[in-house]
């Protein structure tokens, strides 16, 4: 396909000379700026414009200004025509978006060379943009495939818990919604902006269901016991953290090669039973030595366990749950997270109520 060039000049002689010299291209002409603007509207895919600056009705500067305002014309390369004494106009034209200039009287050989150069540059730019667009599409497609595979893997693992009646899909959905609410609220606070990005929140919410995946390794007589565990049974129960870590770790890969969602899941699995005062398990971490994701999961997991019935306990009302959490501030839970959780407690409670309505239906 031949390149399309628009010649804008009030001199019919100059238009004719340039048109004859550029016979290898598809030429469109305009006698002033107003006509040029109209042609750009009517004729798609103009590649290059040769623009005289001194014209009646609408001069070249006004045309360039119009192009600056109309983003869709940005891809039209412009070579301006000036007189030999108009150095200031040349500079002004280049500052307004022109890519080159040539002086009158026109040296046709020089103009031809410059046109060829800029058309080649434009074609190179088009190919780069095409490659960029294809690469962006490929990256987006691969990302979607990865996320789809990740989500299938997570749900397959959670399915193991549901089969054994350890947890229900309702627990999974509730904790994900609560995590989303808490993170979206906390990311507005200065100290959490850096770590609670849109990306990390998305990965965290996706991996929230894996926090108790290690329970598949605990015997039913302990998991489903309708009463308090003995000290010996509780020690066995605590092993679910280690089982979960082992399930997610792959010794064949270096730590830096592990996908982000696995790193986040490991943080959650490994530390959501740690306590802020250091009395938790399995590592006995305290304060901010406990990863933020583990501290977030701890409060959500406890709230959901309290407000819902379990084989070993009845369901408690929201007020009791919030009182318990606030009493554990600085002991079980990070005080700052308790504050944030309290600030959105009504939204958290709505998650529980909506879930109960679905169960009843």
C-alpha cells in the first residue's frame, strides 16, 4: 500500500511541483489550514503532511495547535515549509510537534530524501507498536492462564478439606470477602500503602483459602472431636501448620523462583497461628516479626470461627466476637489491625449475614 501524503500550501505552484515530484505516493492537497483539517477528518490513515506555515484563513501554527488538541492526529508526521529567514518559526513549529522542516524555495531532492526518511521511521514505529501490542496481548493471555491454573489448584486443594467436612466452601468465601474488605481499608493507611498494593491484595485474597490446608493430615478423631482437645491432641493439631507448609513447598525450586502467590500462601499458612505477644505456634514469633499477611489471617480466621458453629462450640453473636477480639488486642492480635477491623466491623458482619441468608435459602 502506497503511503498517503497531505500537501498543505496556499501556493498552487508549490502544490503542483511537490505533487509531481512525489508521484510514487498517494497525494492529497489543501490550499489552507481549514481545508487541511477537514481532509484529515474525512480521509483516514494520512501518513505525512507537508505544511506551509504562512497561509490565509488558518495558518500552519494553528493547524499544529489543532493537532496537539486532537490526540487522534498524533500519528501524522509533519514537515513544515518555511522561508530562509524564518528561523524562529522553524523552532516554534518543531516545538509544536513537527518532525522536520524544509526552506523555500524548495529543494525537491532534499524534500524527497526527508520524506523517505520519515516514512521509514514511521513504518519502524508502526512495527514496534505492533510488536508491543502483540507482546502485551501475549503477556495478558499468559497471566490469565496462570491465574486460572492457580485458582483451579487452590480450589482443588480446598476440595480436599470439604470432602472430609473439615471446612465448607462457605468458610472459604467468607474469609476471602473479609480479607478483601480488611485489606482495602488498611491500604489507605500510610504504613500499609507500600505492602498492600492492588497486586498483593489480589494474590492474598486468592490464597486465603489455603491457610488451613495442612488439616488434611490430621486424623478425624482430632479434627472432628465434639469437645475440647487434650494437651496431647492439641500438639498433634498444631502439626497442621507444618503439613500445610510442606504441601506448598517444592524443594526442586530455588526460593527466588517461587511464584508470588505461593510465597504469600506460605506466609499465611506458616504464621496465622502466631500471636502478637509471642505465645502462638509453631515459631513463637511476636509483634511485627509475624508477617503482615499472617497477622491479617489470624484475626479473620478467629472471627469466622467464633461467629459460626463448629463441632466443638456453638456460634457466638457479633458483639461477643468483637469484644473477644478487642480484649485480645496486643495479646493474640496486632493492635493496629484490631483497630482497622473494628472500624469496618459492620461490613465484616454483613459478610456473615449474607452467607447465612444463602444457607437458609
